[in-house]
């Protein structure tokens, strides 16, 4: 039955008595593989044991720390770190010191730090200096690979010391930072010093007097991340630093650490406008003096922040002069301030702000961000509808999005839904009386398309050896010669021929258009079709069906794709679609473009029509793999009993195989379990991990027993790696 799948078949069905001990058997079986003579199997076994995190795997993994293969030793150390058993601490420390492989040392550092081994800090300090004599190193590494892994180990050791809170290592870290021949360690070391108590804080405070602005900035940011009194005193010093870069780093860190924490009011007078803007939002309670200070600030960003801060107060606490100032900023302020005012006025004035916002929205002389801000804060459908035909596409799309939200949140039908349906039908934007798409839109395009004679001559000059060969013999002659299997023993495919033709073409001179301007009468219905996919209403589905039917009779590909996508989303949310959608979706699944067909098949799964099953069965033989995969998924959803999903487990396309496997898993029968076990090994285990994930959902213990049986079968050595990784996936959480 599974001619393409049975390459890995033959596993005996698991004995029910073995299922209870499947986990123990799996650990034992994988541990045995860890002692095998195949390095790739040993690496996979170590990784799998790390995922399973069973204490019985500790001893075999400790033995693997002495494996001849450095990859096995690295994977074993990583696995021991995941298990976290302190029995491995001593052997890991020995590898840290005596193993020359840098990857093993990295894994040992992570493990020992996670275990908080008492001797770890002593040895990690020795990694701070270059190639300490007490530690074994790979002396040939730099000459063979051009890289000295000590620099990575130094950073790993530094971070490990921070995790251990080893305050005694502060002098060694400072010495490493000041090493003129070493790397710049400040970015990694300063956050570490912040983890080392008062000694680390004192060391960081010392860098606030450094001549290097970058060091002062990094030290100040690390200090600002702390909340103790010593650090707070140092932060106050940093806020007085002559460099705005340092002060800004402190303020940003303070805000990120606790956005509710108050900044000092004196920052409102800082010379840097970005700092003043942050202070305007996060400083302590505003007084009349501070409000006036913010209103008088010349920086646009500060005024915008001030507006946001004022509007965040309770309405009865907003001063009258503050509200009036915000209204003036909407009309006369800079771009940022006006946009902030547009967002703030509805909070202050409520419905009384609609008139002012509509005026700004319709004023084409205003900056686009200001107009968009005025639009986003409007829930007035009467103001949103005119925006649907605005010349700025961003305004149109924003208005559509808001109308979609209003249509979905209010009882259907409503004014917003009527506007969306009108936009979909094309009532709001009529097509122009005549269009000629064959002529350039502007004189500029005509100029770009014209090429000077010298440019044409340059185009004819070969720019590659291949182009010269093709030009010398003639394109057709060259293709015929290369395609002659008798002479050359090769045959070019149709795609190869097309690439050859493309290689003869030279890009046209002139500026390339990055985007194509879409006419309003097309753009608005397309966008409305997409927005309606978020509306869970029968009327929306029917309107989309009408547009889809019309688009199938024309060349309106974007509408076909948008309508089918929205119908699929509506069907998924509602759990079904109106009966009227079926014939149109069936036509789309047969006659549409690739994307449209794919989405139409998905939507048909929610049509509830009995004839849909026959359509899906027919599409199982479609040449498009996406269609086949979607048809399998749809059949599984409609509960098509008797569908031979197993016939597609050997499909050439992975998406089809995975869809078939998922469909089988949903059946959850004994036959499905056995087929998925076979599928795990099919094609040299190419889909072993997703297959194991599906088996985990059905019966993890039984699947584990089946894979253990493969590990114990000496005749299936080639499939051992598949079984190990499948077991790893089974026990992955």
C-alpha cells in the first residue's frame, strides 16, 4: 500500500507490557548508542539525552566527556548542563581545564555556572588573561582557522562570573578591561560588574570619570539599571555629565527599567531636547510652572511629549491654559506637536474635537503624519467616509481599517458596514471615462524609456564570457548546440532555455519604479475586500462572493485573491459559509490563478456542501502541490472517512506529505499510528521530526517503544540516527 514509504517499514508493533517502561527503555537504548563506534550517532544520542533530562543518563554522558570526538564531548557537556545533576560537576571541571576544544570549554562553562559549582569562579578568573598556563589550549587553532577562541571564552567566563556574583573577581575583570593588548571588554563586562554588589558598583562609578565617552556611557547605563543607594548616587553624577550621549543613556535606562518611575524635574531644563522630551513624559507631578516651561519649550519633540503628558491627566486636573495651548498646537504647531495634539484633543474635548480634526484631515497642505493622527482618533463615520476617496493612500487605508473595526464591534448592519460594502462594490469611486494603459503616464516616463545611441551600443558589448559565447555563435545556434544530446550528452530544460534568453537581455536604462500607482477605483474595492475578512457576518460573505464571481470573469487577479482569502477567514471564524458561496468558490478552485485556487480550496472546506468532498478528491491529483496539500487538509476537516491519505505520504513535495501525515494523525486509529511509524523512516527519515511530533500527540509511549526497537535491531544501523532524533522529538517539551 505504501510503496514509496515502506523503505523504513518493518518495525514490530510495540508490546503493551513494554509501554509503561518506554521512557526507561529509551534512555537505556540511547545510552547504549552513546558508546557506539559511529560519531554522528553518538552526537545525536548525547543531544537526545539532554532533551530527555533523565538522571539515568548522567553516567553515560560523563563517560562521553572523554570521547575522542570533540563534537561528542561538546554535545555531552551541553546535555549535562540541561540535566543539571551535580554528579557531573567534577568531570565538567576537568574538561574545562584539560580539554583543548573551545566548544567543549564553552559548554563546560555554561554547565558549571548553572550548577553554581564552588570552584567554578576560581577557574573562570584564569580565562580572563590570555592563554593561562594552568589551562590546556589548542595551539594550532589560530594557524588552522585564523581565529583565537580565547576571546570568546574570555567573554563567556566574564558573564559566568557575573551570574555567580563573584565579587572577588572584580579586580581581575578590571585588569582585563584595561589590558591594552586585549579586546574591548566594556560592553560585556560592565553589566557583569553591576551584578557583583558594592564592589562592582564602585568599579563602575570609577569609570564615570574616564576620558572615553563610550566608557562613561556604558558604565552610566549599567549603574542606572540598579536600584541600590550607592548606584543611585553615581547615577546623579552621570546625569550631570557634560556629554548628552551619557545623560541620554542614563535617562533611557531609567525609563526602560521602570516606566512608572519619576525622573528629576531639573531634566526639563537639560540642553538636549530628547532628554527634555523624556522628562516631560516621566518627570514628577506637573506644577503650573513646569507646565508653562513645557509650553514655552522651542523643541517640537518636547512640545509633543508635553501634550501627551498633559492629556494623560484626569480631565478635571488639566489646566485651562494647557487645553487651549494644545488646540493652538493642532493648528500652528510643528509636525510632531500637531500630531500629538490631534491624538490628545478627543481625550480632552470629546465629541467637540470632531470639527477641528475633520478640518485638519481635509487640509491637503498639512503634513501627512498630522492628518493621519487626526484620522486615527476619529470614530465619526461621517468623517471617515470622505477619507475613503482621499488622494493619499495611507489615509484611505487607515480609514478603511477604522471602519472595519467599527463594523465588527457594533451590531450588524451599521453605518460603518454600509460604507465598507459600498467601497467593495465600487460605489464610492467610479473608473475614469477612458484609460490607455499602453501609453506612459507622464513625460518623465517617456524620457526614461528613451535610450541614447551610445547606450544601445554599450548594451551590445558582452558583459560576461557566457554572453560573448552566445553572441558569437548566435543565441539559437548556441541553444541548439547545447541541447544536442548526441554531441554533448546533456539536455537543457525549458526553464534553462528561458534563463538563456534572459541572459541576453540588458536592463533598460533609466529610473526603475519601485511601486505601481493603483487607480482609486481599483485600489478601494481591493482593500475593502481584505478588510471585510475580519467581519464575521453573512452579508459580508455574500458581498464578497458577488465580487469574486465578477472577478473570475475578468482579469482582476487582486480582487480574486482578496475575496477568496477573506471568505476563507470568515468561514473559519463563523464555522461555515452561506450556501450561495459554494458554486462561486468551486469555480475559483478550478479556474482561478494559483493563489486564488489555493485560497478557494481552503474556503470550500467551510462551505458545508456535500459536493465539496468530490472536488477535494479530484484536486488530490492536481499538479500544484499547494492545492494538493490544501485539499488533503480540507478533507481531514470535513471528516472524509475512507480517504486514502497514506497514498500521499510519499509525495515529492514536503507540504503534501506533511498535510497527509497531519490528516492521518487526526484519525487517531491504530492504522494511522502504524502508518506514521513507517512514515518516520520513509525517504531516509526526511520528515522524522514532524512525524514524531504527530506521534507524540497520539501515543508517545507506544511510539517510543517502536523507536527503541529500531535502536536495538542491529540490521537497521542506517536508521539509527532517525530513531534517535525521533525519540528526541518525542520527549521535547
